[in-house]
C-alpha cells in the first residue's frame, strides 16, 4: 500500500459554503441579486434595498412577502435547503428565481448575517444572527409580515476575496444596474433603492413599460424608445420596447432581455438585434432594447451558470426568429420607408433620345453603381504588366510636399467644416484661392458626397475617400496634441452641460486630461456636473455630449485609462477618430484641395487609423485597358 498518495476527504460544510460563495457571490451585487430573488419568490409586492460603501460594509433587503416560521428560518441557512424544487424532474420546468438553496448559507458563511422574518398570522417574528457561518443568536422580535436580511462586512472570513473587489463607485454601479433590471422585470412589485440613505430610484407597480423605463432609467432613454410589435410564434411570445432606428449607442449596455421575467444574457437576442438594425445604424453602434420573452420553461435551461446569468435554449433558432420577426415588423412600421428597402434615385425620361443612347446610358449607370459598391475601386480588367508603370509614389509626393509648405502658408485655408449638411462655399473668389492642390493635381468633382476625384500630372485618376482622409488628418492632430502641440479649438457660444452618474463620473475624471489636451475646455460645475466651453475643430457642436459620454462608456466597459499601459495616447486618438460622427465638408474644389494637402502632410497618408484606404489610383494604362 502506497502511503505517499494524497488522501481524499469530504470537505466540511464551512469550507464548502465558502467555495460556493466564491461561485455564487462573486461581488456585493451578486449578494443583493440573490436576496432580491428570494423576496420575489416570497410573493412580495414591495421590496426595499439599501447599501453602503458599494455593498462591502452594509446591505439590507426588506420585503412584505410571506415570511418564515422559526424552524424554516433555521433550515434555510442549511446548504441546499430550498422550497422551490423537490426532485430532479423539477429542474426541467423552473419558474422560480431561486432553486439551488446555496445563496443564503453562502452569504452567511462570509459575512455578519442577520435574518428577521415573520409569516402572516404569527404573533412575533424570528431573528437569527450568523457570524462567518456560525449561528450566534436566535431570538423573537416584533415586526410586520415579511423578511428583512442585513449583510455586514461581506467577505470578512475570506479577505483574499475582498482584495479583488473594485472601488465603492464601481461596486455601487453593479448593484444599481442589477436592481434596475429586477425593478423593470417585475411590474407587479414596487422597488426602492437607497445608497448611504440617499434614494437612487423608486418604481411603483405599473404595467406601462414606458413609464417604468422613465422612472428607472430616465427620460434620456425612454424618449428614444418605440413599442415593440407583440409577436407570438414558435411557442414564443415577444413584447417590449426598442430604440428608434436613428438612435444608437457605443456599447450594448442598453440591451436587456428577460425570459419568463428573469434577466438573462442570450446570444439569440444580440444576433436578432444585429440583423434587424444592420441597415439602420452605423457599424460599431448598438440599439437600446427591453425585450420580454415568454416561453415554456421546459424549453429553456436556467441551470447553466452558478449566478444564473446565462441560459441555454433547446431551439435557439426559433427564439432568434421570433425576436427578429417582432423587430422587423416594428422597425418597418416606424420608418417612413422600410429600412431594408434601398431608395432608388429618380430617373429622367429621354423620350427624344435614340434607343442606342438609352442603352449606353444604362451601361454607364451600371459601371457607376459597380464603382460605388466596391470600396477598392478595382477595375474589371487590369493592364498588362508590360504597360507603363504607375507614377503614383506617395513617399516621393510627401517629400516633395514638404518643400512647398511656403506656398501653402501663403494660401491659408478658411474653415471648411460645416455644422450641418454639406453646402458649396458661396464665394467664388474663395475657391479661386486654391485652383489646384500643392501636389499639382487637378480637381475634377465630388462623387456621392463621399469621394473627391482628381487628375494627376501623369493622367491618372485619383479617388479620395474624404471621410478616411479626415480620420487620418484628425488622428495625427490628436497625437501631436499629446506631444505638446497646442490644439486648435473652437470656443462655444453656448456651453454644453454634461452630467454623469457615479460610475461614469469616476471614469471621466481619470480620463479628463485626454480630452483637455485635445482642445476641450472642461469646468467642474457641481457634483458630477461639467460645463464644456470649447471643443476641437474636428468635433461637431451637436455631437459633443454624445461623443464624451460614448467615450466614457467605452472606457468603463474596456477598463482603460489614459496614462496607463493599456491605453496609450495613440489608442486614445484612434478611439476619438473612430467615435467621431463623421465631419462633413463643403462640396467645393477649395475644400477638396485642402483635405488632399493636409492628408499628404501626414506621416501615413495612404491609410486611415482603422486601416482603410484613403485613396485609390486608376492609371491611364488601366483606363485604356478597360476600354480596349
């Protein structure tokens, strides 16, 4: 017999509960979640939550549910004690929020835990005090029907776990978000949430979803929502509200799904939303959605994740199809024209034109359509390798460009950025200031408000993507700002006022310097309230609040901070350029030449910071080959 082999022993309940606490109670918000779910299962119609210091030192959840007798209060603190299920078969159709019987003993094993409860009809209630898993006191108390649980000094018996908790503001943000989800999910229960005795939100019982969203999430989101067309099919019912097609956010933080009243994360929801909105909003943006899904509990498995955040569906395709059907109907009915329909331009009738001319016009239109739908602008036919080599050398051009800076200085550009729709510069003399770029290329015209066409000295055709070019230009401006170059800013006649919640305010303060070195002038104007009095030239006035809030949301989601290794100044610049809404320029020769010159003054003129091409050359040889 080999005595060197390790012995296998059964863990004590104390150790097992602490392990379970690490899985089920990963942070204060998880403890609040489990207690709120117990209150919901107790048929409460009113739930009050209070916490302090991000939930680390104090959590209290009170309800007016059915309460418990003394023997039930003691039993519920035992591992795997539950009233929700009796056999393995019950796991096939779970309707309650809790069912494992792990939460209360897990929380009690890592905190100072007090349970007060009284059922309907009882003369007195029961109070049970637990310290790090051991019952220290049992007594009778006077109280009304329901249950109150107080959790103090969370993770006191596992200090290593406390080291991994975030700041009080961050942990508070998780608690607030979780409570808002359950308050939204249960329209038959009134909720109140307090932090350090200050009321965060209060929601009354109401079936009006718009009213609930307004009370819980605020008017900023509720005003941008439209009711979802109710849908029933595939054994699934879908209802709720979604954002208007024109509204979007940088992150998916405003997407919430509830299956049988339970807040969950579900891939089918994100997949359906992405497909429904793909033609209604820019890439990288997300809609807001509050989706309530009802399905036979036998077809959804909630016993997947210890914290019950994720679910597994027996037919994920059916779920996605049902959600997508509701979304498409809603968005198509809201839009003036269906969002999936491409509007065709009006075609003029040439009644006097010969048939041959009409056919040729149709061919030209197809060629133009082909060019517009292919970003690479690759010609259908390429010239033989023995033909004249392209003379388009961006490195050489950039070097020659530096020698002509004096000429450019004598012809300073006027402001080409417009606040609204692109319009032509009114003054004809202004365009005469720069009849051609300092590169010597001849401006031809604008195409589809997205591209500018030029002819080089070697008779090549250059197609310049204005947006990609501006991204490169603005990126390098921001990088130079970080290197010490004073940014060019525009003072706002009407300052922009921005208010953050606590979690976002903490992130904004850490990243405030990044905004200031880029030309923002920011003044603190009260608690979590700021006034923006100046902004960079590359940002539109109407986009200021959205830009800053989007950046802060992304910073919070990704966990980055300016000045730390995980966010370099170049990364800030890339994100700033990527998140800017897209500056519009006047469709004029002068504006196009100004963008061209600024682009080839940059270090990497051929590509935007996101890797897209800024321009495409079609040589004279390629054009000849195309028509030969």
